[in-house]
C-alpha cells in the first residue's frame, strides 16, 4: 500500500517535471520565432499557447467534446 502511494507520487512528480520541461521548450521556441520580443511578450505568447494549444483545443484525448459537468 505504501509502495503504491510512493509509486503514484513519483509518477505525479515525473508528470509535473515533464510539463515544466515542455513549457520551457516552447518558451525557447517562441524566443527563436520572435527574437525581437520582450520577455513579457514571450510570456504572453506562452500563456496564449498554453490556453489554446493549437491542434488540441478540446484536449489530447480521442473522442468528442461533451459539456461539463455531465448531466
């Protein structure tokens, strides 16, 4: 039981690390695309990308979007 919780906790930490690394990669990508942009502009573009995520507007899962909460 304790081992299961520890494994789940480690997986969650790994997920958070991967997310942060992905965000940093996108930040670098945006800097390459917009070398003249100020730091606050890059952060705004990054926030927009995180909110909209072109190609994954309805999430990463397959299926069709449904309203939430489900009725």
